C-alpha cells in the first residue's frame, strides 16, 4: 500500500467529515470522497455488504436507502460498528446496525417513502476491510410508488448531484449487467458531471444473470463506454442467498470461482471481484486525497485565519472605541441606503399587504396622478387655430410664403409647453413628499 503516512490519509478525512456532521454544519470544504450511485436494485447495498463481510444494510423492494449513508470502513483487529448519532455505543451485532439505520431513517423521513439529504454516519471497524469511505446514496427511480412524493425522481436526482458535482468526489457508478449499458442511470448522471470520465469508476453487477450466449467482456475491457478508471465486475448474492443467510465468505469464494471458470472473463479474473474492487477503491481514494490535500489544506488555513482574525476582534472589543463608533455609523448608513433602495425597488423583506407604500406610491403618482393633471388642462381649439394663423402670417411679414415656417411651429409649441409646467411641478412635489416619508420610515429602524 505504500508508506504509513498515506494510509493515515483516509482516517484523517474521516475525522473532518465527522467534525462537520456533528456540528451540523454543511462544510463548504469539498472533502475527497467516493459516492455510490446507481438505479434502484442495481446492487449497491450488496457491494457495500460484501466489503464488510456482514449483512448490515436495510433490504427490500422499492426505495430502501432514503438518506445518504456515510460508511467509513476502518481496518482494525476487533469487529464492531459505531454511529455518530449514538456516541460511545458499540454495535457488535450487525442485525442491530440494520435496525438502527432503519430507525434513524424513519426518524427524519417518516415511515412513508420520502427521502432526506441529511446523512447517517456509520463507522465499521473490522479486520476484513481496508480503510475506505463511501457514501451510499438512494437509488435512482423513474416512477413514484405508493405514498411517495410525485417528484421523487427529481428529489433523488438533486440529492445525487449535490454530492457528485463536486470535483473532489469520485463516482462509483453501479450498473447491472442484465440491462443495456446505454440505459444505465448511473453512467448517465455521472457523464453529466464528469463528461471526460476522469473521476468515474464503473462497477458491473449481476454478471451471472446475463442471458446465455451474451457477456459483458467489451464493457469490462473498457472498450464500449471507456472510463479513465475502468470497470470492475462483481457477482453479489441473490435474494434467495440473502434470505437463506448464505455466508458472505462463501459468496466471495463463489464469485472468484465464477470469474475463473467463465470463458469470457477468465483472462481478466485477476481484475474482477469484490476484493479487487475494495483494493482499487482504497488506492484510488488514497491517491485522490493526496492530490486534493494541498488545495484543501490552503482552503482550511485561509478559513482558519479569517476566523482567528474575527475572534481577535471580539476579544479586543471596546464599545467606547472611536474606531468602533465610526464603523458602526458607516454600517448603519450603509444599511439605511440598502433599506431605502429596497423600499423603492419593492424587494423589501416585509411586504405591506394593507396599503400602497414606497416605490408603488411613486409609480402611482407618475402613472395615475400626473396623466390626470395633464388631462385637466383645457385649450380652445378655435382659439389655437387663430393663434397659429396669426403666427404664420406675422413670421412671413411682407412676403407671402408657400410653406409653413418652422419658427411659427416653435412659437406655438413654446406657449403650449409652458402650460405643462404646473402639472410637472405638482408631480415633483408629490414625489418629494413620498420620498421624505420613506426616509422617515427607514430611519425608524
């Protein structure tokens, strides 16, 4: 695995993940992680159980995983599990782990089939696992079943995108081999956020269920839909095996036998199967953390510096400090400006539902009062025609003109425009009064 320092990388990121979860803070640090995506019943949960070598995930038809499960696998001599929300309690019986996951899911999502983006953190210590952190996400679905919300498809999709859009997230795209790869939900959504296939790892399940005479050789050899990190095939236990409590170790032996004896996969058997997948993911995650760590570190340091600076400011806080007072005054003036603008733009946080206020009143002055004042202006058409006639004649003087001179038009228009002065001034007065009232209202705050 390389040096000891590298092996400590995954537990280090686990600690960060726990710290952010326990303070209920969604960290704006993109922690390197592996998210497991796939259609419903693609075999995501079986893959994770095979890693641990225990049955500990809720099973059933339809949507079972309804909250993201952050599964931290830690290599250790003893075998037990811990939940972040049950601090200090060690689960030795993995049946209890399953019941706790179900209870914790129902606590937030209710017993109907709704979903929630708040994760459950589970840490499993075992001698059979390699250090690895995976996020098990709800399976993608097309149709709402039972009392699920009708937009369940979009809800799940949005939740998946929340995790896999981040550049620091590796995507484990699980696809069953007995459906066409071109129809794979997991690869489709992975391609949207990772078009070059640089951070997607393909997992092909249910290879033993393919029609006789067909195989997934082209896919597993990375020829059909190539991914930079390639595809790994696995064979999980069938529902009958699970119901019959078939031992996972026996299932892994059967998986190995399947790859070694199958003519299409014999030549790549060493690169197939659950143990190889676990080893690959451990290496990929370690390398990925190593690559993203410098950026993560500098981001953490800058956040820490700004927080320390803020803490320092509060330590030396003196209310009578003139610099404080100036700052407070500036902030108040700034806030006043923002409030005033909001009142006029109409985007305030409190909307008055009983009266017109602010910008709406000013709008009304321009669009109702002002036109009304203009309409009130009276002029006698007969008198106007007479004035126009005199103006034209006077401007021609001794000459008799063929065209109406511009000066006559100007003289008449000037006389008419002067009449507009009073309504305009009235309108300005009304607006000013309204603005003054607005300023008074804003200063009350």
